[in-house]
C-alpha cells in the first residue's frame, strides 16, 4: 500500500479513536436520529442532515419527534453542541464520516425504490472530502453499496479504500423495544475493502456495545434481508396455522404457547391482522427482486407475502360473521378499531394492517371509528378520523376489533363493556364469553 494511502487511513483512524472525527447522519428518522444521539452521547460532534426543514428546526430546539429519543436526552446534546441539524448538504465538506439512513420503500410494482439513496449519495458526492468514511445503513438488496453507491461516489475522482472508505451496516433498531436499543444491538458492518471494514468497525465500536465485522458489503446487506425474511416467513407460517386452526376449531394461541415450552428447536411467532411497518412487509421483496434477476424465484417470500396479505380480509370476514351471528349485518354497523399503529406501544402507522382493515370495513358499508393513544389522527381512504375514547367507543360500537394490543388499553373494562369483540392479538388472553371472538 503506498504511504500516502496509509497516511489517509492513519489520519482517519486517529480522528475516530480520539473522537475528534466530525460525524454526519443523513436522514433523521426512526433509524438516523437514535444513531445520531448515540454518537453525540459518545462525545462526537454530530451533524444531522435531513431534507425536511420542519424536522431540523425541531431538533435544533431540542425537540424530538421520535418516540425512542426523549427530548430530555436530545436537549443537553444540542445545548452542549454535540448535536446540530441542518438541511444544507454543503456541511459534508467539513465532516469525516457520513451515515446514510434514508427510506427504502417499494414502488407500487413491488420493485425497490432507490431514489432516496441515489439522491442522498449525489448530494454527498458533491461535497465529500478526501479521507472520509461513508456508511450506508438503509435496508436494501445485496449489491447496492458496490453497484449503486460506489459508482456515484467514485465520480468524485477519489478511489475507494485509498482516498475514501465505504461500508454497509444494516440497522436493526426495533422501535418501542425498551430492552434492545441502538446502543446495545450488535452492529454488523462490511466494507468494500479490508481498510473500509476496519475503519467502519472502529467507528461503531466507540459508540455501540458490540460490532460484528463481515467480509463484504454484500454479506452485510444480505444479513439484514435474512433476518427480516426469516421473520416475515415465520409470521406467514403462524398466520397459516391460525387459518387452519380456525377452520378446524382449535385455539391457535394455546397451541403456540404450549409449543413454546419446548426448550430447543422452536421459536414462537404469532398470527395477527397482517404485517406492518417500514421493514417486514417490504424488505423481503428487495431480496426477491434481486434474486429474480439471477433466475431464482423466491417462493417462500411470495407465499408468505400472499398469506400475510390475506389476513386483513380474514379479519373482516370474521367481523362480518360474528355480527351475522348476532343477527346484525356489517353494512351500517359501527365497528370500533382498537389500536392502529403497526405494533404494540409505538406511534408508527406505516403499512399498518389497521389501514387495510379500515378500508375493507368501509368498502363493505361499516361505520368505523378508532382509538389509539399514540396516533392523533388517521387517514382512511380520503377520510380523516380523530381518535375516540376507547371505553366509550367500545360501549357504543356494534363490534370492537383489537388490531394493536397497546399496553395502555384497559382490556378488563373493554371486555365488560363491548357487545362483541374480535381479538386479533390475543390481548384478551384468559377471558372468555360468547361476545369474544379470537383470531
Ligand atoms: N424504522 C425501523 O424500524 C427500521 C429498522 C431497521 C432498518 N430500517 C431501515 O432504515 C432506513 C430508514 O428508515 P426510517 O424508518 O428511519 O425512515 P424514516 O422515514 O423514519 O426516516 C428517513 C428520514 O430521511 C429523510 N430523507 C429522505 N430523503 C432524504 C435525502 N435525500 N437526504 C436526507 N434525508 C432524507 C426523511 O425526511 C426522514 O426524516 C430504511 O431503509 C429502513 O428500511 C428501519
């Protein structure tokens, strides 16, 4: 390795080790903001960059909009100048590291939408200075860092592994999880060259508890897709078992709980009203899109996607049948949706199955209301709904459907007040009665 290259690596290594490296995080959402806060807490000077002025203004006032980052944690970091936010990408010319945490949604056709990554990388390339470390964290298909990001950054004329360093590190944050958070979730990182991996691993080791280096960016990209595909397929299996149990009259929840007592070789997954969030319903299709190009059909993914996609329909059929058993038609009935976030105790409604269930109920002529302590308004088709009081609405509705089992709900009272409840999460575990219908 020429000595000029070792000098570039040594300089960056020293800056990282001494925490004088200036850190940049592009995309300040559920992933980027907690990461920025961890590096600021570790003593680095962190600059967050986002395209939304509203977000950067809030953050510069010490106000967080991400549930897992309390303003009380953010504010001292802003006051001590360890964290600041901007919409101006030119600040990158002063930074030593840049993590990219922008969205990676699917297009309507279920193809990856890479436009956010491309746009962020084009901005970064404009201002990237020699001796910088760039790390992509957005979930994506294997090959992205090498085939898409690297060519954009090499347009600067700089050579990777020599004048700048490039890694992929999957983000594994689990919003709302009080035990496993950004700081204590092991961080996998793979670089384009060994020097990139070394610097990436060193960088994370100064703010996070455990780092797991792998040999390439593609391995690191594939790790994330394996994890989320594993989850999506196992939820699909749990949903299919639920459909089977329903048909033959067995309580699927009791079956899973009993199976989970096996001390080896079984891991419980639970059925539900459908998949939600920005990860599990989406990420596996990044993998199937990529493998299709290599001539491999991802059949498990397609099948689990189909079964999971049927669940909102199954739930609405269940509501309709339960109402019919009480001699009421679904059309014109009041159905109250309890919980609309995509999972328990969080405020995120992206891809939430509640949206599908609400849409299907409306389509079949039901009058719908909702309650959710974390979601102040809900758009269903073109209708904007405000939340109702859960106890009053449960009393008034012809049917209550539990979509998200937030801990705040008073299930005891709801079970007593409601005329009919369809419980898709086993939130009413242990409670029975002719008015309680389980998935
Ligand atoms: N939310 C999760 O639980 C989670 C977990 C693991 C991985 N991920 C992955 O992390 C990535 C980010 O997800 P998220 O949930 O944080 O998304 P998010 O929508 O909460 O945040 C993304 C942020 O990026 C900003 N942004 C968009 N385009 C930009 C650009 N060109 N430049 C700068 N900022 C830009 C948006 O304004 C937003 O603030 C995705 O790839 C996602 O799949 C998410």
